[in-house]
C-alpha cells in the first residue's frame, strides 16, 4: 500500500496584492461543449481524462483544459435576484481515476480592485472575492460538500445542510443566514492568482475526501456561486431563487461519472501537546506555576465502506489558544453557547444535528477515549458515538467517570424530506446516576415553498437519592414558507421544567415559546443606489410551562419591526424597533429580602410587570474602501435588570474597524461600551470592553496573531427598586463591584493542511483596578501551550 503523507510548502508572501499579469492569451480557451446556466442547460456531461498532468498552480495553461466541459452564463441572486451577472465566470470540469478537477476563470473589468488576501484556512474568503463549488454527491437535495477558494487559492470548506441556519459570513444565504457547517475540513488542492482579466484558480478534489454512492454511473448535484466582494454581488450558475425553500433542489448536475473508485480511507493523526499553566493558589493567595505538562494522543479513521467511516481517539486534544472572547455578560440570565473545537467530535457531527440542540459534544469535557461510526447506508444516515469523560463535573456533583453513548438514525423521504430518531445516554460509572433522552424529528418539504420541521423528545434522569424522574418532554414545531418578495415563519416550543439534556445545550427550560415572523422584500433596479429593502415583522412570547396549559398570559413578550436596507457597494444598515413586556416571577426571588432603615430584613416585594419596554437598535455595515471595513451597533433600549427586578435603560455602542493595508496584515479594533441605568435614573452598571487583534500572514500556512482585550466593569450595590434600600440575597447584602480585567494572547501557527499543525501560544489573564496600567493588576491565570500533530493518509 502506498503511504501518502499530507504536507505543505512554505511560501513567501508579498506585502502588496499578488498579481500575475500574464497575457490573457496564455489562458487556455477552446470550443469545448458549453453548458449555459441562463438557458437551463444544467446537466453537464463531464469528460473522463486519465493522467491529465495538471499542475495545480492557478494558471489553466495545460492543453487538457481544452477538453473539459465548460460551465458559464451565471445569474445574480443577491442583491437583485434573477438578472444576468455583471461579470462573466467560466468553470471547466473533468474527472480522472483518482480525483475531479475544476478550472475557474473569474473575469473582472477592474482586476486591480479584486479582493485577494492571504489568510487562515476557513476564514480568508469571508473578506475576499470567492468562488464556491457545491457537490451533492448523493443527489438527494439534503446535504452537499462546499469548496470555496479566494483569488489566491486560499481554501474554505464545509457541508451545506438544508434546514440549518448559521450566521457566519461569506456564503450567500438569503435572509441573513446560511446553511453551512464550516467545521469539517477536507483534504484537497487549490491555487489561484490575479491576472490581467480578473483572476483564475485550479482545484483538485480526490475521491478519498468524498462520500458517494457505490454505483457504476454517478450523478451529482452541482452548482457554482461567486461573490464580487467590493460590490456585494452574488451570482450562481444554476439560478437561485428564494421562491424555492431548498437551495440544493435548484442545482444542476454532473452526469455520466463512471466507475469512480476511491481507496478505503485510512488516517492516523498522532498529536503531542504541552502546557505550563499558572494560577492563584487558594491557600496562600500567591500566583504560582505548575510544572510543564506534556500530553500525547492519537486520532484514527478507517473507511469501513465507501460511505461508512470509523473514527477512534485516545486522549483527544482540547487546546484552544484563542479563547471565547468579547462576550458581554453583565446582565445575562442564561448560559452562553460556545462551539465545539476538537477534530474528533467535529467529523460527522452533521449526522447528529436535530432541530433542537440535543447533542453538543462540548459537554464531554475531559475524554480519555472514544469511538464513532458515521455514514450513509442506502437512504439511512447513521451515527454512533461512545466516549469516556473523566471530568469531575458530572451529574449531581458526582466525581466518577461518565460514559456517553449517542445513537442517531435519519432516513431520507421523497425529494429533500427527512425523518429521524436520536438516543443519548450519559451514565456515571456507578450505573445509577444517568441522563437519557429519546427523540424523534422530521423535516418535510411541501410544494417547493413550505417546510415543516418538528421534534419531540423525552428525558429521564436517575439519581440514587431522588430516584428516577420519569419522562419529561420537549416539543418543537416550525412551519415556514419561502418566497422572493414575501416569506413567513411560525414556531412553537414547549420544554418541561425538569427536562434535562446532559449531552446537549438547552439553555431555557420550563418555558413555552411562540414566535411568528414575516418578511417583505423589495428589489431595486440594477445599478440603483438602494439595491434591496427587507422589512421583517416579528412577535415572540414566553409562557411558564404550567401556566400556559392553564391559559395564563406570557411573562415575557415582544414585537419587533426590522427594516434592512442594502446599498450599492456592499453597504447595509439594519434597524430594530421593539415594544416589549416582562413580568418578574416570584419564585425567582425566593431568596431575596430587603434591609430596612434599622438594619432588619423584611420580605422582598416583587415589582409589577414592565410594560411597553421600547428599543431602537441600529446595525450599520459599511465597506469604506477595499482596505477599510467599518461595522458596529447602537442599542437604545429598555430592558429588565434581572438581579434587582427593576426596569433598566441601556445605551450600548460597539464600533468595529478592520484594516487590511496589504495582503498579509490585518488589524481589528473594537470597543463595546454599555451603560445600564435603573428606573430612578441612577447607574446600575457601566462596562468598557476595548479589543485589538493583529494578524500577519507570512504564507498560506504560516501566521502570527496577537490579541489584547480589557474589560472595565462597575456595578452598583443591589438595591430594592421600590424602596431604594439594600437588597439581601440569602440574608446578605450584595456590595458594589468595581474591577478591571486584562486578557492577552499570542499565537504562532503553521498549518499546511488539515490534521498537520504546529503552534505555540501564550495566554495571560489579569485582574485589578480599572486601568490600562498592568502594574495595577495582578495575574489570575496564564498558560503556555505547544501542539504538534501530523496527518498520515494511506
């Protein structure tokens, strides 16, 4: 068996935008068979060319490209849907015995304005021009591989999953979200360059990185989209319209792919990590460092069949140098979601996805080992994951190892619909302490424009002291209609107060939620200053679970009107107008009291409901030049102060400035300011959160990044909103808080391909006075981290 080692080449970076002003004539042109998207010629007969001899360098100068199928004639879908593309795009495609090849010619009348910068894999395209390939290799209109390249060939990849909504940029989802999971990383080759006619790129995707049916003749769903970033124009080969709720259902096809044979995938990914951490000793109060702590682990993958993959891990790494930063939590009631980062848990994670988040593998905090089987068998997607968690943070404060078992089966129904089952089990080694959830879900596409999504789950929790809780339910139902000029959505969710999912992330329990929204869209004329106007009306209400079924009114509700205006040149502004209602619930304040004038404790009286809480919010997004991007937010809103049960008024300002002076350097400056006042006009809290992030990209694989963030926070002593006397919680007054925090991070990373990485990082946390002078702060934690991993693919 031939051992193939995944590796990369260190490239020198130019300080200015790299350009290859090769004469246009050197790019291969031919009379190859043409497939026009605008005329509906969407079934591409892809030629097979073995031993093509193509060097992936972004030049398209090999003669073999003359024999490739030619895809062109794109249609714009953003900002104005349905008009011919403003710039021409040509895609050439052929396949060989081991891989499929794509050649890209992205023409541009102003090549000097093409946005092309060096950057991290999976991030670079979100500020640059890009072309995206979508391959639905099972042609089932439910899931597709996506492969992006920017004009320098920087890669971003993931999975398009119909029905999922993510709000990460760069992808062309209409209505503010996209259906892409960017966590999976695939191994493929790409390179690109800016030239005298725009830019060009070459892509080679080996079959071993894809899953597809084992049949003699393949047909794959296929589409290509492109964004011209400086103008905000997105265009697609197979025309896209929001009149159809499914994007993949609007794809073309690659047809006649014969006798595709992929080697059985075998990957071994050993990794070594080391850390030296410091923190404050709870006994002495002194800041001390631990000894350097080396650690070793290994991940492995083997293809059981073409479409079933077995993953295993021993001691998987959880190093995460750049922490989850820039979170404002001074007035939060619920847990904040933080995403999974570990490769073992990310591979195949899309199979475990359900309408409500009942699988969140970050709950497996300190795994010693695990195994996972994922893939597709006929019309069934299947997944099984088992892992041991050595973390002491287990059910009911137990300190024993927890065993996780997750089982998922999802069946394709018709064209684009699915039904599924999920079972999760987290059990401590005593065998008597457990949390188990069984759930069924569905996503039905009706008539091309309607989607019905539903889920019902039951949870059982066992505790030796309290016994078995019995089944506690969760129910969810959503009905949505898509449309070019009018769309709507209604949702209903009911979570029992005792519902628990120790393997998922459900941050609100005991509530019934109802939501309804509708969106109107008006398109401008091509070339107009205002390209599109969206107006969304939304109404949402939360009820106590028990009170809802007795016919009670909601304790929280709001109505919002959200106009969004898209201007020429990739500039947008979004407004939010809100009228809200909130009722404080006595059970949330059972431990409260009030200190009267004599110092004695008297009962706390819960204030009446807050009516007509008004808000005005603005989210501007402006591309000043190709090098300067200015975003931000302005909140002027009335909001509950939850700790005091008072009406508050918040002013929050958050400018965010990004500078890209050249292809290698990126600087980001942001500052969040929030002041929250009580109903008596006194200040409850003030927060300043300045942040600076600097990154220099030496090559496609090597970069250095530094991050500095301060958080200065003042919060007054808690007082009763009715009498102004000190509040008591558990019989004790809650004093004022006045502190500053500092976080600094440094990271040097070399990552030539997924799975092969070296980095060294340092992070330091300090706390003390509200001052930019670090001498007035004391260290609370720091850490030096080193990681080396290498991916062997056989």
